[in-house]
């Protein structure tokens, strides 16, 4: 029977061959490459691959652009609106709260990352003790002194099972989710400012139309008053003209009240004093230059463009990482503690030859009985993952509906504007003919009154519908994640948290960081 070869040469060769394997194994374990987190796979979107048929429109014009790459400064053409949005982004208090939360999440990530590294510190101490005689080798009591100074290694956990690394990954995902939520809030703020500004413009146009009606009816009242005084018309006709004039004045007062409320809302959104007085109406709500045309693309693009969907997916990834940390808690924990320095019984002997001292204390801890704490902690992590999946899918469904609603509104409101404009032209002609017939004695004044009432109503409705169409376009820009890829990070040079990134703490996620890796099915 052959005996194993124990020659020094053969053993040396074997040891030499095994050394790289052992080194690689140790490096792998110490590097925390082992992770017990479940493999992440992006859930399939619970929506159709195309937009609803009733929301589709004619092919996009050559000038149409995807919303995600279109900055709000490019989308909104009116310089006054741009100033309002820029002021709101700089002063809105809700956005400041979101920015502070991003900074908090960044700090938490930095703390979790630091747990992966050993903690070193320099310290020194002096110890004096009295030893009683019955414990002394000489039988006599004595007092001893000891001085130490050195570099100490605090308790450092070797992350064999990836517990600390998964906690760090979860903190990173939470940090990126908070920054995506901050961008979603900024996009919502842009939309709210634009919508409120459009409401102000609508009310300005409606007030101008109503005021024109007041002036026109005031002139009619003056004429009818004179005619009634000379007996050329009846008291009834004068009363009807007076009623129309008062109704127009009441409408102006009502619209002014609505405008004041919208102006107050805009002040709060912007977060700074602004001039909300009615501007000169050099452009109207039917001006095609107010906004750019948008290409809605496909529903799948929402996964990469909507900040709220991006935030929900980062939260889902964080839930996966927390499961890995909860699983790792079932396994042994190995920690290292040590120090190196000098020690002496006299202060002047600390740095003499032979005073070197060191300690090294590895320890192992294996959980045996925790009263169900570890099991319930894992169940909690699993339940939170289920919740995160449902929240992610719900966010996608909500985004899909937002876009579909905005597309449908853009399509059908455009048709309504065309119909209402034609109706308004016809109604204006009717009012002109009714007045002409009355002047020639071919019609009663009641016919003129009805025509004028209907004309004012259709004018007001047309302006309202034009504003609704523009609001639908703003909603579409927001629903498609407009400009989200071009929003600056939370610590941009001109932002409230501008500074040099700390070691190991990445800057807030930019466009590249928000492009989630696609994991192929197993």
C-alpha cells in the first residue's frame, strides 16, 4: 500500500499550490461577496404594452420630442412662467423638506458603509492597583503602576454572510429612492405652478371679456335710458338692459374673487413674494407657442422616466437587501478586537526597547435561542418586500392611467376647442343679426337679450376649454416624467447641499444611476 509522500519538497509544492486558493477564499469572504439576499428581478409591468386606443392621436409631428429629455425651460416658452417655476424650485418649502430628507438618507448610507470598515483609534491609559499580601507572591502587599499607549482596533465584524453589506446596499437604495422622490416632488411642483399660472391667465381673459360686456351694456343702458325718457322705448326694455348690465358686473366680481384665490395659491407654491397683477394680454391661451409638442413614446419608457416609479423600484431593491441581512443574522458572527503599542510600569519606559505590547482577540457568536426574534425579523423583511412589490406595481398602474388620461384629454379637448370656436363665431353673428332686426323693428328686444347672454356664455366656455387643453398638455408632460433626466442632483453646485462628496458616499443619483439594470429570468 502506497504511503503518502511526506517529503519536504512535495509538501512545499502542495502548500505553494494551495496558498493562492486559500488567499482567494479569504479575500472572497472578507470582501463580503457572499450575499444571502434573494436575486432581484424587476416585476413585469402590470399594464398594456401600448396606450389605450381612445387615447391615441395622429402620428407625432417632427417637432415632437420625448418628455423625459425635454427640460422645463424648453417645454414652457413663456418667460414669465419660467421665472415663476425657477423661483418656486428655489423657495418652495415642501421641496426644501425633500432635499433635507435626501441629505438624511445620504448620511445614513455613509454610516452603514462605515460599518464595513475597521475602526481604529489611538489611546493611552495609566493603571494603578494595590495587591493585598495574600495574593502577592512575596506575601506582602504592594502598589503597582502600568502605562500603555497604542493603536486600538475596535470590534470589527468579518462580514462572511453579507449582513453588513446588505444593510449598506439597503441604505444606498433608500438614499437613491429619496433623491428620486425629491425629483418627483420637483416635477409635481413645476406642474402645479404651471397649472395655477394657466388658471390665472384663463381668469384674466374671462375678466377682460366680461369687462368688455360690462362696458358695452353700460353704453346700451345709457342709450335706452335716453330713449325711455323721450318715450322711444318701454320701461320694460330699460329694465331688461339694466338687468343685463348688473349681471355682467356680478360676473366680473365673481371672476375677480376666483382670481384672487388662484393668486394666493401661486404665492404659496412659489414661496416668495411675486407680482400677480394681471399682465397685458399680448398672448392668449390659444397661442401655439406656449408649450412644445410631446411624443408620448411607449408605456415601457415610464419605467426609466417617471421619478416616482424609479423611487418605488429602489425601495423594492432595498427590501431585497434587507432580507439578505435578516437571513445572515442566523449565522455565526466573527469579530476581531486588538491593539498594538507599548506598555511599561514607568512613564519614561514607554518608548524604551522591549516595551512593545499587543493584543488580538477574535471571537465567535452563534445565536441559539432568541425567542423568535430572528424568525420574526425575517418574516417582517419578507412582508415588506411583498408590500414593496405591490407599491411598485400600483405606482406603474397610476402612471399609466395618468398618461392615458392626459392623452385622451389632449385629443378630445382639442376637438372641443374647434367646435366651441365655430359655435362662438356663429353666436356672434346671431347676436349681430338680432340687434339689426331689433333696430329695424323686426324682432322683440328679448331676442337680442337671449343672443347676448348666449354669446357671453360661449365666450367664457371657450376660454375655459382652451385652458383645460393646455392643462392637459402640462399633465401629459408631468405624467411622462418631463425633464426628470435633466434635473440637477440634490448637491449640485448651486443647490442647498453643495459640497465635495465624502469618501465612499456617491453623489445623488443622476440619469445613469436611475437606469435600473435589467435582470434576465433564471
